[in-house]
């Protein structure tokens, strides 16, 4: 009887560990990158692996907008979104991120949606 209890306890521990491991890998590709201007965070871009949703946030009312872009390994823009409404404004886009490929999330500040010269930029590597 004692051996059965030990076996059952061992199986329960293994099952619990598998649940924790599975939960940890489900969002393994979630990532964010923040852009600063003068040492102050002014915007960020976040990838939510569930649904491959990319959100771009303008978090500082400073007269500048924020553009978040998804790039491939050759730095080609795959998708982009501009947000310029000031503190708390959010826009999003989706892109099907493929397993085994490398992408880059790039977030920059700009002087308007038509501006092509970024003021400040940050980027982060992204893997599915």
C-alpha cells in the first residue's frame, strides 16, 4: 500500500511539473521593447504570442508619435503601425509569426505619421 502511495505521489509531481512547463512555454515568445527620449520612456511595442498581436503604445504627451514595425532578418518591414495621440494611445496589427524564423521588433519616435526620419529607436529580436 505504501508503495502505491509513493507511486501516486510521484506521478502527481511529474504531472504538476508538466503543467508548469507547458504553461511557461505557451507565452515564450511574448516580448516588448521600449523607446526613450531624453531618458524618459515615451512609447513601446508589445508582441502577444496568443494571436500574434502587436500593439504600439504612445505613452508620453510630448508632440512626437511612435511607430512600431516588425522586420525580417534582412531588415525588410513586414508590418508597421503609427500612433501619435499622446499619452495612453494604442494601435495594433497582427502578423503570423512563423516558428523557427527570426524577426525584429523596432519602435521609434517620429514627428508625425509622414515623417521618415526617426528621432529615437530601440529594437529587440523576436523568435516564435
